[in-house]
């Protein structure tokens, strides 16, 4: 039985890790593709009218990013690429999460045998490999789009009743003064 070299296993694992890093579910019609540089990321829905195009998912899986910020940058870049393929010029960011995609462990040990005894010592450790997963709503904001009419909250008060004629006020009758003695 032939053994597969460890370097080949690592290369296969890296290729598999880079396969599916973004996806979408269509919510409306796609538009012609645009450049990812033209895609704006929104934390909140924009004030202008927009069209929903798709729900997007992307991860930083398979990238060589080390820090959390590098992983976030990679996931957002992939989100923008996916949106651009669908002609979306904006993405409303809906969620960010850390995903454990694997772990690396190492250990070592040594044994020693003597004529009347044996000794074994071992040590090991591992740590998780995390990547960022982001979700968003791909949108198209038409150029020059007007904002929707503002919602009024609280609702405007009801019109005050029209002033009515009130009856003339009547003052109480004067009280009789008690005679002084």
C-alpha cells in the first residue's frame, strides 16, 4: 500500500478549503455585472429607494489571513465580488460571525527502556483555525434615487377640536356679610 506524502494531503486540504467561499439566493432579477469596486457596503438600509436582488453569504475560508481584521476584509471582498456578479451596487450587511474551520495540533513523546524499567513522556497541544462568515442583502440603488417618504413616528396628533362657543360664565352670587357687634 502506497503512502500519500503529507505535503500532498496539505495541498488537497487547501484546495478544498478554497472551493465554496460565497453563494447567493436570488430575491429579484439580476442586473448586468459591474466592478466590485462599485459596490457599497451599508451597515443600515440606505435612505434612497432600492431594489432587492439576492441574499448573499461569504467567508474568509481558504485565505491566508491571520488576524480577525484580515479575515473580515477578505470576507467583505468576497461579498462585494458576489454582489457585483449580480449587478448589485450595494450590500446591506446583515450578519458577521466567527466560524471554526479546523484545528492544528502537534504532540511529541519519547520513551526509554532499561533492564528493569521503562519511562515515557509526552506533550501536545492544539489550537482552532477560525474564519469570518458574513451575510448581506444585495441591492441596486438607482442613480439619483429619491428617498422614500419619511415615516412619522410618533404619528402626528389629531386635529384639535374647533373652538366652540362656551356659555357665558356666571359668577356666584355675593355672600351676605355678617353684622358686626
